[in-house]
């Protein structure tokens, strides 16, 4: 779900909807034949690719700066732990 992904990444659902509209983020519409309402789901591969593009791509600094401070601190702690061979 877009709302779950938005929460995990610390961005708005509107931002992710814009990314879908621009073709940056791929979603699957699971809407049934009789339904008039879309039911978007994000394939795991799309989620991974989206995150990796932001972490390793040219927009890395901008993406990381937009994350909430507590999430950035958690990422730093996890990185240090992984460098020392510990599990966070």
C-alpha cells in the first residue's frame, strides 16, 4: 500500500502518487472487474528499486535530507552496527 510505504520512507502519499504518475514508481492495480475503485499494490522489486535509486542515485543527498531526523539517526546506527559486525 502506498500509505504504508509513505510511512516507512517518511514521505507523503501525495509524493508517492506523483512518483507513480511520473513513472518513477511502479504499482499494480488489483481492481476487480466489477469495481470502480483502484487497489494499488507495490511489488517488492519496485519498492527495492525505488529505495536503491534514492540511496545510490544522483538524488541520494536530497532523498536522505528529506527523511525524518529519527529515521536518519536509526540508519546511522544500523550502518555503524553493520560495520562492526553487530546486528542492530
